[in-house]
C-alpha cells in the first residue's frame, strides 16, 4: 500500500548457495506448475535481443495448456520441449523473458486452470498473475530497512507507480521473532494517518485453512484528487505471516467524494469479485528462504 501503511502492507544470484536454491525452487515449480523451470544453457542472464511478439511463431501454434495433459510426466515432457524450442528461437533471452512469454501463452490459450493455480501458489519465480481477466506484473520487489518489511508489487499491465490504477501487493515481514497474522492484523487496524478502516473479520484461509484476517480500508489524502480502496488478507506462511492487498485507485473531486465512491465500488459486483479473489490468493513457503537470501 502507500506510505501511510507501508510498514504493514504496502533478482540475481548473489552466491553459489543462492543459485542452487533458485534452481531447486524452479525445478520444484516445474513439477507442480508445468511451466516454471531452470533455464537451459541457451538462456543466459543477458538483455534480450530477439522479439517475443511474433504471433506467427511455431511456439504459439504448438502450445497446449498444462491442464490438457493427463499426467505429470506428459506435462514435464511438454515443458522440456517448450524450453528447447524457446532457447533455439531466442538464444540470448533470459529465464525471466521465458516466464513472461509462457505467461502470455497461458493467457492467449485461455489456460484458466493453470492461471488460477498460479494465483493460489504465488512463488518467488512468479512474474505475472491473472486476476479477473486482468494482467498484473511484471513484479518488482522492495525492502524497507526501517520497518524490515518486503513489498512485492504486481501492478496492473505493468504500469509505472504514478499511473497505476490497480496494484496487487504482497508484504512479508522480516521480524524476529516472527509475528503472528493476528498481531499484524491488530497493528493494521490501529489509528494511522490517512488510513480509514471500513471493515474487518476473521475466517479460515481458503488455501491453508488456518485463521486469516480480512481488512477493508481506504487510503485518503487531504487535498488530493485520488485515494485507494484496499482489500487485504493477512495469513501465515512458513514460520511467519504475509499480507496480500488489492489496491484500487479511486478518483474524485474531494476527500469525501473519493471516500464515498470507494465505498460504492467495494459493494459493487466488481468489488465483491475482487474480494473473493483476494481470499483465494496463496503464497509458496519458499518466499521465506528467498527473501532471507536476498538480504545477504
């Protein structure tokens, strides 16, 4: 979220151990997503020189959704074939380029089951996410050394922060000892400048079934012509907690006008659908180790 509450909501390999961990994580993702995997030798960490936008490429025509395959073995074989074909077609592109290209294929071919699964298992290797037929990403990662909070941004259509009208935001807390979701939720709703709580409730997490805390809030800035409605879920991951927030930008003529429009949007059909989606979002426990290594 924005500066008023960034303490709560709001890479390259650096060592051999980091690289090994990343390769392992990518390989595990391959088993469950049939789409995220370590790059072959033809995919170095270099600036891409080949365009990925050729819709006439054989990679488009031959692609099949992972859910079309009846076994994990068939999915893995299809991914290996895809990787080899991609490396041959784009020899100078990176792993990130490949993941972005594969995401585009999943969307173009309406691989709804796989796209939904990716949203339920957001991992450090996730670059793009699909929410209500809208594209969020590529991701950016920030660390606040003062609050010791990581913020992972997936902005709608990859727009710059100043013009983005919807953000999917993940916060991870590098606090020792680890803080519970309940403690974070209690701190979240405490009075803070510019943040107005519209509602809160506790319910089992759709993914983990552990207690989760849902908070609906508005961020309103006096004198500005915009604000945000924030739909947040605070839940557990690994030994700690995380927050996922969908922040919707609302414009208006005054703070009161923006606040009213935000409340109307929240109870609209779109607002209800987004609330349901946030409830279905989940994260991979690999984030804990990944972010620890990123700080080194």
